C-alpha cells in the first residue's frame, strides 16, 4: 500500500477510506487520566483508530502529536523492522518533549506484529530505555519504567507474552543533568515457526511543569552460546578426539 505524508484533512480522508491491513503492523496506545488514544495499522482507519493527532509514515511508522489527559507530546514515534533482520529484530518508540500541567502518570503500550526473523527457535530478548529531562521544577522529577516483551503467538498485550525483559526504572530530578539509560538482562525467548510480535509497556511519571524526552526499545537477536556452554562443547570435542586417537593408535 502506498502511503505519503499528507495534511491533516487529506490524511483523515485517506485513513477513513483505507481498509484493514493484514501484513506486518504497528500499534500504540496512550492512556492518561482515564483518556486513551490509540492507533493500530492492522485495523481500518477511522476517528477511533489512528484519529486526530496521528500520522502514518512509510513502513507503518506511527507518529502522534497532541494532548492526552494533562500530558502533551510534541511527538511520539513508533516503528520497527518487521519482518525483521537476519540477526536482530526490534521495535522502538521515541517521545520528544513530554510535559504536563498537573503531576501525574501516563502509560504507553506499543509494538509491532509480523516478525519472522531472526530464524529460531531460540532467541535472546532484551529491552532498553533512555530519559532526558530538559526542565525539572524545584522538588519535581521525571521517571520512566519500561518492560519489553516477546509474544510467540503474535499478540498485542504484555499479559499474553511469553517473556518480558524489565529495564531498571530511570528517575531524574533537578540535580541530575544529562541523559540517563538502562538495559535489561538478556532473557531466552523461544519462537514458533509462525510470526511473533514485540511489545513494550512504559509508565511515565512527570511533575507539573517538567519537560522530558523518553525512548524505549524491545529487541530479539540470535542466541549466542554462553562461555560455559562453549567450554563444555570444547571438552566434549576434546574427548571425542582423544577417543579417536586411542582407537587409531591401537589399530
């Protein structure tokens, strides 16, 4: 499907007439104070799905700019590389200049379906995040907690995911300058022969008047044998070589 960047009115007209998509798809929902806005490129576009504030770029990349509850987003971008790469597949979101008029919490769930690479079945799952607050009022703070999940059944919720990797929470106050980052430990993720999905869930906490930017990435890569496993393999091969040499000498 050919997609181009359009003005808001033109984009809305195209989206309302666009049928549901069945290939690799991207999705995001933003919830704050009882208000939720969402976009799923696998569904028919209408006022309730990818409505006001959403734009779809080539590659099923979703961009949102607007206000949800008391939180304002200069931009929120979600995209990935489905169906994936030979060694690594990922989905990531970037939120620029998030602010709020009232101290509160927002939740962002994002992801991409239709990954068929890397080849499996045994993969490594990880998550990573960054936080960079440009304005923190006295006594205020900005924080993000992040969980990245892999679902072998190609679903859209962290609750149904097979494995979830949790990055340590990031917190920034007035006395902390510069970007912060955290990474989860690597987890094993076993995929099926069919497509799988990658899903991220973020909880943002902002004090009134704070302005911060956030990122979150969920990735899977081909599993690499640990040093201990390689050592055991080496010992096994050495044993085979010794046994072969003994037999060869006797004969």
